[in-house]
C-alpha cells in the first residue's frame, strides 16, 4: 500500500513540475510575442486545474499514510 502511494505521489510531483515548466515557457513565449494572450490563458487555466488535482492527491496521501501513524 505504501509503495503504491509513494509511486503515485512521485508521479504527481513530476507531472506538477512539468506543468510549471510549461507555464513558464508559455509565459516567456507570451512576453516575446510568440503566442497570443488567449492561448497563454488557456494553458494557464489548464495548469491550475492540474495543480489542484495534484493537491488533492497530496491530501489523500497524507490521510492514508501519515495521519494513521500519528
């Protein structure tokens, strides 16, 4: 059980980091005029939804693993 939770947690963390990188580079593209504001906002909105999902995974992990140990 713990192994599965840790794998899920690491996967969520890696995906969150990739999402943050994508938003950063989209912001740079917006700043340089390579993409339009509406495209940037769509990516940013999607990334916020993705990060919110990962926060939920973190909370579930804490409830399943950390809290029972206390």
